[in-house]
C-alpha cells in the first residue's frame, strides 16, 4: 500500500524513492510485524483467557506437559495479523505472487481456526474431522495450481517459460518438468508442509522458531530469484517479479520473532492449528512459487523428520501388532521431539538443539546454489 500511495511522488519528494527498493520495504515489514505482535499480543492473550479458549493437554503425552493445561491457544491470530497487515502495507499489491501467498496463508489460517474453534469452544476433542482438514489442504493446492497454469504470464515471462518445471538441488542446469503431475505435486507440497509444521508444534517456541529461520532462508531465495544479476550469477531460474515475496518473508520472520516473545518457555500462549497450518501452508506455497520444492525438503528438514517419526512409529506399531499381537515402538514417543523429552532432555534443550539443526539445514540449502 505504501508503495502505491507514496512512490508516485518520489520526483517531488526525493526520499520517497526508498519505497522503490524491496530491501527497504522488507525491513519495514519485519519491524512492523514485530511491533504488531508486541502491541496486539497481550490483548489477544487476555481475550482468549476471558473466553476460556484454552489448550487441552493429551493425557498420553509427556507428563511434564500437564502443567501447561489451561494455557490459551489459537495464538495463530497474532501471527496472522502480524504477517498479513505488514504485507498489505509494504508489498506491491498489484503483484500476483503476493496475492497467491496471502491467499494460501489466510486459507489455511481459516482451516486451522475452525479446527481450534471446534476443540476449544465446542469442546470436540478431535476438532475438525481429518478428512475435512485434508480437503481444505487439497483444495488450496488445486486452486494454486489452477492459478499458476491459467495466468503464468502475470507472474513474469520467465515463469511462463518454466511454469511446470522445478530446479534440482546440487545439479547445474538440471530442471524437472512435472507436466500433468504439476497440480498433484503442489497439493502434496502444501499438504505435507502444513501437516509437518502442525506436528512440530509440540514444545514451547519450537515450531515458531524453526519457521522464522526458514522464512529468513526463503526471503534470501526470493530476493535473488527476482534479481537479474544474482539469478544469472547463481544460475537459477530468474522470476522477474517474485522479489516482492521477500517482503512477505520478512513479515513472516518478524511475526515469528514477535510471537516467540510470548511462546518461549514457559509459553503464555500456543499458536494452535490457526498458526501451524497457516505457517505450513505459507512455506509450502513459497517453495512452489520460487520453484524450490525439492530444496524445501532441506530447508524444512525438521518438519520432514517430525512427520517421518510419526509415520514410522504408527506403521511399525501396527505391523508388529499384526505379526506378534503386541504393538512395539521405534521411539519412546512420537513426534520425535517428545522422544528426546522421554530421554530426560529438558524442554528448552530440545528446542534450542532443534533450532541449531534448523540453522545448519538452512546453511546447507544455501550452499546448493554454488555447489553444483
């Protein structure tokens, strides 16, 4: 919005030329997101407490988590406000990339909000039925695919040339064309990422910290992908208008830091599915838009590990029960962050070590642009 309102006057007022630069607007978005989190966070926490919208702790989970019963949930509302408002203020609103990423964030935020509403307000223990949640994720993936296939030129000539293609990490000049599998691929990426973040959200500050680090990585990727010289130097697909996504990534990073202020141990509020599904949907959509779907496996490595631990635990339990009559486990508890808690690691130690691993994964992902 600021770009459209102020930049047209840059010839009369020279300093308004700053709004031309993505770096300046991205910094503004990050700071705005942080301030919004600080301003509305306490208000939303009080409101949720007054409305008795509280987290129900599973009895079969770690016993140390029982003390968290009654902590307000649905804190994803803070994150959504702190991401969406700065993006509207600082990004170019005539950019289709921005429209798509906001659509994905709001869409999955609504699905998560309804799930939290059913659990916290309507007291339905399981919340939104799994098949309906999956339907929301699949429908978003299909919608994004249809938009990308029907209006590729609105995303730039270079996007239209590579609309169904993606890059392969560590390989130079190697592109994979999904062809007719392009939309199913988008559905898988969006669904898997949103569920991965949802599964990771089990310890104070864990998911939001990892998302913030991932957002910083995607911000750099969006910027270089939308820059002619940088994309040419790194030999990656040039997407001439995707640089605006840097503003969204900066807002997401600022919102993550702001929410972490309240979500760090001991958490004053949980993000709930309102936040986790929205954040996962946003990260998955970012990977699709900048054609880094395979790189997402590295950047979102923690989410992959968390989801894999649940799949392995469930599959092996069912298999061993069918073979021997007694279900056996690979991990002491899944998702895997609970396994380390059961080994005696304090919650903060698990969180910080997972953050360190996430930083290493991001650094590895960034090296793929040169090691090819």
